[in-house]
C-alpha cells in the first residue's frame, strides 16, 4: 500500500513540472499489489482538489488497484472516544456532502472511504494467499475453512485468557 500526504503530492507535481523523477518510479506503477491511499482530504486548500480527483479517477499515475481517498477522525474525535462505526459514519457524511467529492460519479465514489479500501486490501491479500497456497499445494478451500472457524477460535481463546 502506498500512502501519500498532500505535501508529497505537491512535491511530486512540482518535480514532474520541471522534469525530475516522479514520486512513484516506472515499474512500481505496474505492480499488481500497489494501492494508492490519499489521506486528509479535508485539509486540501479549496480549489486544489482536482489534483487528488485525477488520481482517484486513475488518470494520473494510474495503478492496477487504483488510488483510494480516506478521511480518518480528527485528533479531538479520537480523544473524545470515537469508535470505528462513528468514524466511518463521519467519513461517509464528509464524502457525501463535501464538494467536489459528492459530485463524483458512482464509479469514482467507489474509491472513497476506508471501508472500500479495506475491502480491496482484503481481496488483494486473499488473492496473494491463494497464489501462495498453489505454490505449496495447499487447497485454498482448506484455508477458507480455517478462516471461517476463526471467530469461534477467537472467542474460545479470549475466554481462556480471562
């Protein structure tokens, strides 16, 4: 996973405009496991959102797994004890009500929010595990059976630790 902050994005754009090396180098963009993650969209100065939108649309430095944009809770919200569900609700509300994010087509909106990023990373991980299982001749269905039993295992383990 590649995570970049606004300052890196500006540095990359400045470097490209003067012909220097890009933030991501050549073949890294073709890596099937690379996922771009843009954070803190609420801190983008008004009028500069288009550079981020072009990444989310995969128009600039396209990645096989695309670029995602996520908004995490503020430091104050964390101090106040926001939980996962509350943070995700605030994130959805931000992208649903804040321009230009709320004006993106549904395809581009599928690359916004932590839950969608998490789903994609889970899929990538499952694909990598399946590929490794083929190497070691372990049927993927066996691993998925173990994965299905994990919640029961975790409950039993948690009880034994009390």
